[in-house]
C-alpha cells in the first residue's frame, strides 16, 4: 500500500479529526455545549474513571441512568460539496446529526439546509424582537 502524505489514509483522517477537535475545543467555554444542528446538549470530555462504556455517540457513566451524547466535529459545508477543514467550517454536533444529515446537495439536502436556515432566521428575528 502506498503511503499518503501524512501517513496512511486512516492515520491521515485520524490526524485531521484530532486537529479539528483541538480547534473546536479552543472555542468551548465549558465541558458541555449544544449541537449546532439540533440544539441538544452534548459533552466534550468525561473523566475516564467515571465512564462505564463508550460508543461513538454516547458516554455511559457510573450512577447516571441516561447515556450522555458525545461531541463530534462536523463540517457546515460538507467536504464532498466543496467544504474545507478551516475552523470557520467546523462545528460541534451530536453524533446523530453528524451521521444522518445529507452530505450532498440534492432535493433532500436542499430541504434539510433550507429548513435549518429558516429555523435560524426565525430565531434571529425572535431574538431581535425580544431584545
């Protein structure tokens, strides 16, 4: 197998994810944040001695009944449609939103992003009226 600059393909992706997570973590103000897409509370890191089990989407903690969603690094504009790994294109999201949202701009993608933009605009208008 030929080596890709920066290691093998899997190593390179792992390194990119680590760099993106580090960039995003600089912007965090606490260990909890909200998913950029759905607004659900998600957690950055948990002390290893509190973790019973870990999945890609959740932490299962000692003495906590509900699993706690984990942060994933997501691209606002997906790489496959011309997005990049610049900090301005990276957001914290929950696993479900990261995995299940459209990555291509087809009819479903346009509906998803259109609804998201409308929701954000409505929130901005409401915030302006209430302030």
